[in-house]
């Protein structure tokens, strides 16, 4: 098995940050051990979906679901340091929700 570095982009997350509901996106990076690129993608997305902050926060309606996309993925070198948790870098996707 190899270790993979997976860079993800979450989009369309309706979050109420600082009492101001808006749609946000975010970037995050996850390192996962997997047997293939496909398995690494599934594991990385699952880590994001299981993130307690994102699981309880989205206010989206069922027909306007948030999405998570793989931006980039690569196999880590054997001597390369693995990330334990890279956190999230949020950005605003749209204007305030009225």
C-alpha cells in the first residue's frame, strides 16, 4: 500500500459563521493509506464527510447539497512527512443569504 496526498475542494456549504448565513467553499488536504488512487479518493472524501464541524454545520436544503471534489492527488515519497490534519481554508462563494 502507498500513502497518497489528496487535495480537496468543498463547495456549496451553507454555513452560519458569526451569525451570518452564507455559502462557503473550502480547501483541505488529507494524507491516506490506500491500494489505489480510487481508494485514496474515497478515503479522503470520507474523512471530510466525517468531520464533525462540517457534519453538523451545513444548513443546505436537500436539493442543494454541498459537494466535495478532488483537486489534486499524488503518491507520497517513502521519506516524505505525512500530514496529521491540515484543517480547512474557507472562502466565500456568494453574497449574504437574505
